[in-house]
């Protein structure tokens, strides 16, 4: 199995958010997806630290690059815990799931 090396693409997230927040309804939709964005962020960081491409993760998981792309896209679908566990294993991590008490409003 050949692991392809990951080369990150520069992205200015702060600039993106500044421009996106000008659009009607963006802030509410973005906040509603906060947990998904946090999960995807962790996934992308883990893959980057492992130095892997989406192709390499797909090979390790026995799936396709497009499936990994969908998995790494917040809000597109809800992956199962089994899929998240396989992803974590493919990038050299363990999946930890926990409940956190809501903050008082």
C-alpha cells in the first residue's frame, strides 16, 4: 500500500468567515453546524499530522477518495460511529465520543 504525502492548500478561514457572514442567514446556519465543523476540523488536522492524502486514507479504509471527501465535508451527511472509528484508525488515532453538559443560556 503506497501512502501518498499530503500537501495542504492555504486557506484563510477568518477572511472566508468575514465575507460569508455578510450573507443573510449564514451565521445561523453556520452556528447550527458548529459540532459538525468541529469534527471535520479534527479529522483534517489528524490527517494532516499523519501526512496523508484523501487517497491514502481511502486506501487504508478500503473506500474511495470521493467517499473521504464527503466524510470530510461538514453538513453533507452524518457518518456512523463505525465509519468515524475506521477513519480515526486509518490516520493513526482513536475515536473518543463523549457527552458534554450544555452551558447555561
